[in-house]
């Protein structure tokens, strides 16, 4: 019985670690403005909103849109305001400071096939 609780505890610790990996990797890539690293986590389709323009893109199209955004708005910093989890989904709200302005960034990820995938990115000018 004691070994069951030990094994159960290890499984819980491991699962909580792996569920954070996706969002933390996306945050790290956002801090450097690395669209290729962010795109590694895109779902088959990704919704990207930049100010009032919102569209759903394929994984490759979304990467191009994000590369263009980061080329126009060179990243200076990304600070996390809040991040959390709910029912297998992860989200993060942060402030993206670029040479082109300051944006409120929202990242939404969902559990799919045993991994976290990025489903939505929003950038709103402040």
C-alpha cells in the first residue's frame, strides 16, 4: 500500500511538471521574439489576433504571420502578468514590449493527444 502512494505521488508530480512545459516554453520564445519556437506548439490551426484583425491560420501560415509581427515589432521584453490552468488548458496573459509599441498578449493552450498545443494568440495594442 505504501508503494502505491509513493508511485501515485510521483505520477502526480510528473504530470504537473509536464503540463507546465508547453506554456513555459512558449513564454521563453515570446521573450526573445522567436516565431519558429512559438510555432512548434501550434495546433493544426491557430487563431491569431493582432489588434482588431483576427483570423484562423494553418500552422505554417500562422508562423509566417507571427514572424512578420515580430519583424515589425522587435521584442524588447515579455512579462507575465498572470498564468493558470483549467481542465487541461493553460493560459497566460502578459505584457509584450516591442520597438513598435506595447501589447497585451494572451496565450491559450489546450491538451491534445498527450501534449499542450497552442490554439490562440492575441496581441492588443495598449
